[in-house]
C-alpha cells in the first residue's frame, strides 16, 4: 500500500486499495480449500491503516504546497485570485472571457526627473515604499493588481469573481491612494521629495484571462476600454487634476460623489468622444468651497458648450480669482478665449480632439 498508492493518481488510489483487499479475500478462500489459512482480519486492519496513513500524508503535503503557492502568488496578485487558482487549477490555462469591468491606472508625476536626481539604490528604496502602499490600497478594496509599469500601477475589478460594485471599488481605491500619498508626503516617507500622482478609471467590456505563451503567461485584461483607462490617466496632466473617470464609470457608481464634467474629448486613437469627470471627493466630505467651485464651473461649461464664450470667460475669470490653481478652470478659460478669437465651425458640438496620448 505504501509503495503503490503514492505513485498513483488520487482518483485511482481508492479502487486500487479495494482491489488489493478483495484480492486478499479471494486468495484466502482459494488457499483455504488447499489447506492453507490466510489471516483476513489483521490484513484488513493493516490495509485500512496503511491507506489512511498514505491519504493523510498526501493531504498534509497538498496543504503545504498550497500554502507555498499562496505565499508566492500573493506577492503578485490579490488573495482572491490565488484562492480562485487553488480552488480551480484549470484556470491556469491560456484563454479569456469577456466581462464588464473597471480598470485603474495611476502614475507618478515627473518620475523621470525624480529618477535622474537619485542614486539607483535610493530610487529602488523609495519606489518600493510607494508601490507597497499603493498595492495595499488596491488589495484592501478587493482589486487585482495587474502589473507595475515602471512607476505606474494597473489594477482591475470584477474578475475573477463578480463584484457588482466594481466601479465604486475602483473610485474608492483612487481616492484612498491619493489620501495615502498625502499622508506619506506629510510623514516624509520619500525624504525631501513630494510625490504627486494622476489616476484614470474607466468601465467597459474587457477580455480578462491568462495571456501569453504556454510556458509563461499573465492574468491580465486587454481591450479598447483598457486603453481608454490608460489615456485618461495621461490626461490628468493636461487638466491639472488628480483623478479622472469616464462617463461609463460615473453611471456605474452607487456611492454619492462630488463630481464635475471636465471635458468632452476625442482621445488619440479613438473617433468617438468621451465625457470625462473629475471626482473631487465624497459628497459627505465636500466643503462649501468645493460645492461652489463645482457649481460655478458647471455654469461656465454650459456657457462654453452653448458657444457663449464671453460668458464662459467671465465666469472662469471670476473662479480663477478665487481658485487660482484650479486646472480645469484654467483650461476652460484658455479654450473659451481661443474660440472668441477663432470661432469654431457651425456644426461644432463641444468635442476637443487630443493630438497626443
């Protein structure tokens, strides 16, 4: 039993044990007719105890192996993905499925300048501190860390398990990342450096699964909606904001957030325009100044879309006197002044075409 069963597949071990036991009984009957007495009772006990010992050893080894796999994979993906793989190893195959999901991209502003002024060892230390904290925030909100792209973080929700509130989870993660970074800057976690990040969030149909070769693959997401999420993260620099979400993400939110429509943009590589929103904060945490800024900016945007550019300039000039560092107001003010000098065509619908990523 000890020699044969460990060398067999688990599904065949029970039939083999029964076959040995039945064979022993048949041998006992046949030998009895020839004058031989073969002990049946103690043989049964021996077979049962031997089989139980082998199964127990296998179970202990299996649990140890699962624990090692969980510890290793948990450094790269969330615990939910690891559990899914351990429960169903068939998921470790190439292929994917189409799901409606939410993806998040974040990036450190001015990372090239930061890296040029630091020694490699110090740069690695700082980035590990930053990425560890941001990854913890992703995991706390049930996200899957897709990958690090240099200083950038990519994560997604609603796979491998259903998460009906995936849009809320992603936006909450983005706000938590910004809050966590503010705490780290205040505590001088990066020495004399002050980190700033931009975050883009998009919701849409994506293909999720194991992508790569038979020998090496990643559990990741691909698709046009993923690319748009990356573009939106890049556009946070253009508008001077920390967080941009798409209209699809906004429609999927169940929590109440203070938001404002920043622009209607045709990003590079896409013909269809996308309305982008800045998530300022939770409505319950918004100050009177926050509400005033969002309301007045909405009036300016409404005037801009109606081609009342002089009114848009007047409102944004007033806003800039009160909020001189507000990025979207600066952009809208410059756009309105531009169109006052060079009016748009008659069929203009408010779309701004981006010429760079």
